[in-house]
């Protein structure tokens, strides 16, 4: 049979058959079992204890590995759990080069926790390949990228990064949360580890906190497994089930949300009170050509800058449809204020240097009717204009 399209794999993946019990159940059972009865005194079955392995978790891990064209997948209790596990495969004395525009929690992990274990870092502008190469030190082992990044949707040339990494014998880690394997497959471009906050689009319903890591290389896979089992940050079977269910509708959800995001970005771009719009689906977006080359959609997240903090406050308080919250990737539109939410962990001076200013808002577009969303944005902009 020819290789199936990703839309098919999202549904069938490792989850099509109730392969253990052969009951015919269309959904993977939730194996709520911490331990497994061993039939023989001296030969154990495939599972012994659920920290080390669980059939529901296995189904999710095999599915994400398949979707990313990797060989091993790992499910963690959060995206940060996956990211920290991948980085804890490093040794004391190692150094990493990390994108400037990194998720706030990753920033916190890299700057406050990794140094305790003797792992140091340098931040670099990952929209600039020369800047990345210039940050490499003799003890550098990993280049850590996120594209599109958060919250200004900066684009990193993944093939370019991989080329630099290979030249210096480094590994490339990519946080693929914003694109998901539906739109971008970093392993195919030569990356070594792909990371996800499955809390976002993969889960898709704002009901679960989860993280995933995928590798192609067996040795690296073993190293991550050793951290997963040895440090214990596993995803429980109920939450694995939620993510499995979320993945099945990823294509339908993300296509609709991305389509809506494109329309909203275009609306915002022509609006006179909007200072700037950041969306990789706009030809004016820096890195648009690179993004077009390595991804198949602009995705469902955009950011925009309003004139002032006061204007932004009235705008947010006037919006009716989106929830005002941290997080993204849900079926509901989520409006967030990076300064006090996702990027609060980054000191103010550092934040402003990175363009995360008082008028910046991020919108994760959900599945509401796009005309309603645009009408809502339109009336909130109007209200902010007459009030401020
Ligand atoms: C949310 C997020 C994370 C962290 O994931 P959690 O599930 O919240 O731990 C990491 N990277 C990106 C890009 C995210 O949006």
C-alpha cells in the first residue's frame, strides 16, 4: 500500500485497533493500571509498571512518532516536561544556543534551572543564521529553535539551522507547537528532536496539559526514555486518551482555524488603528518566504500591536467572543496579553528589547464563525478609539 496521507494517519495512527483486547472498540482503552500481572516467574510481558510503559501512552507515543516521521515518541505531563526532559539529556559542562523568541516557560527553565546542573546557554536571534553561528562555543551541543516563535511569530530557517548544526556536530531541537506535524515536520528537515506542548493544538480542547517529544535517532530516543522513566514526568493514561482524541480532529480544526486566522490578519492589517500585525501567512511578514518553504500554512496564531496600553485595555475589555487567557490552540479563540501572561517570566527590559511591548496582543483563532470574530474585533477597536 502507498504511504497514507497525514489526514488518514491522524485518525488511524497507532490507535485504530483495540490491539490488546481485540474487543473492536474504536477508541484506545484507557489502561488505568499502575502495574501489570506477570504470567511467568522468569519472563515478563511487555508492560510491568506504568511509569515505565503503559498501553494507552504507547498508542499516543507511537502516533506522534508516526506523524512526525520519527522513530520514538514520548508523552510527558506537560510541554515543559517534554522540553526539560530533552534538555536534561545533556551533561554538566554543555552549552546550548537558544532562540531569543523562546516560550516563556522554556526561558525560565533554561535561565534558572539548567545552570544548576552546569548547563549554560546563549540566546541568539534565530531569524539570523549568522547570529546563531556566532553564538556557538567550543562546548555547544544543541541549537534550540522555535518556529513560528512566540509571540511575534518570528521565522527560523530550519534547514539553515540544521546545516550549521551538522557543520559543528551539534543537535537541533525544535519546538513545533505552533505548526504541529500537520503543517511542518522538522525531522524531515534534519532536526534531531521535535517538541510539543500537546496542551495546545494537538489536544485542541483546552482540557489537558500534556507534552510530547519525538526523535528519529535510536540513541537519542533511549536518552530521552531514560529521563522519562528516571525522572518520572509521564503523562497519565486518561490524559493520553484526551490527546489521542484531540489528534483525530487536528486536521479539521487547524485548517478551519488557520483559514480564519488568515482572514483576521488581513482585516487587522488594513485597519488604521492597528500598529502592526504579525502572521506568517501575510506576504509582508518577515521570513514569509522561508516559512512558505518549510510549512504548509500560516497557522492559527497571530499577534498585533495596538497604540497604547490604555487602548489595549479597553479593547480587551470590549471583546465579547474570545476568552482572555493564557494558552492557545483551543477550539475557542483565546486572546492573550504576553506582557503579563506568557512572557511575564522574562524581565521587562529584556522583554521590550524583544519587541514584547505594552500594546501587544496575541490571538489564537478558534472555530467560531470568522465574520463574528471580525465584527467583534471591529467593535472593540471602535470602542477603544472613542474611549482613549
Ligand atoms: C505552551 C507552550 C509550551 C509549554 O507547554 P506546557 O504544556 O504549558 O508545559 C512550550 N512551547 C510553546 C511554543 C508553547 O506554546
